[in-house]
C-alpha cells in the first residue's frame, strides 16, 4: 500500500510542477570555440552534451554537462640565472569536464528564451608544461534558446593554473517544448 501511495504522489507532483513544458531536454551536441584568457596562441575548440530537467513550468533548468575542450598556448619563460628568454609554442592544453548546471529561463513560453546560470563540476586537465590532475571548476553562463531546438551559450570557466577561458557554443536540443494542453 505504501508503494502505491508513493507512486501516486510522485505522479501527481510530476504533473503539477511542470504542466506546460516537457520536463527533460537534451542538448544532443554542442560545439564551438573557446577564447583563452592566458597565453593564447589561437582559438580553441569545445564539444559537449547537456541533459536538463525543467522545473517550475520551465523557468529553472537543472542538469549535467559533459564536454571536451582544448587549445594551444604560446608563452615566454625567462631563465632567472642567465636572463635568456625561451619561447614555447604549441603547448597543448586540454580539459575533460563534468559539471552540474542551473539556468534561469527568463521567458520560458516564448519562441526566443534568454537564460542565465552557473555551473560547478570537476575537470580533468592535461597540460604539456604543468602537473595534470582533477580540479573543481565553477562557470558562469548566459545564452539564448531559439524555437526550442537551437541554443547558444556563452560561458566563462575558471580553471586551475589560471587557464580560464570563455566558450561560445551552438547546440541542438530535443525535448523541452511546450505541451499542447
């Protein structure tokens, strides 16, 4: 009896929380460019996927993001003894990140939906010139979703050793559309 009552409560609350917007949306593939804030030799690349759950009639989206990113750096190091400059180019810097996300959608029922949010997660980093490892990485994000299937996101990620970067991505979304009631 307890299991049946629990199931009925779960069904009731899942319908009452989000009656107008589908609860799950998946950004199948997002890709774009990254703009490093330190020693950038060129723009980098980022690819990823996100799964979000719409709450409170689509106003808040929470979910998870998985992404791969990388870029090449160029920097100069000065030898403290001789004073000579050593220039290093094509230093690979890559990241594998898994973040929890929370976005606020400003106009969830419109065809164009601006949003702002934040993320927090773990990043596995690989540098040619620094120790590799895991770190916690926060991010701030803003963007816009067009017609419930195309999404642009600009985010700023804070990384270990000051290798912070901006990323600009374009993604394709399934789900999250308004229900016909």
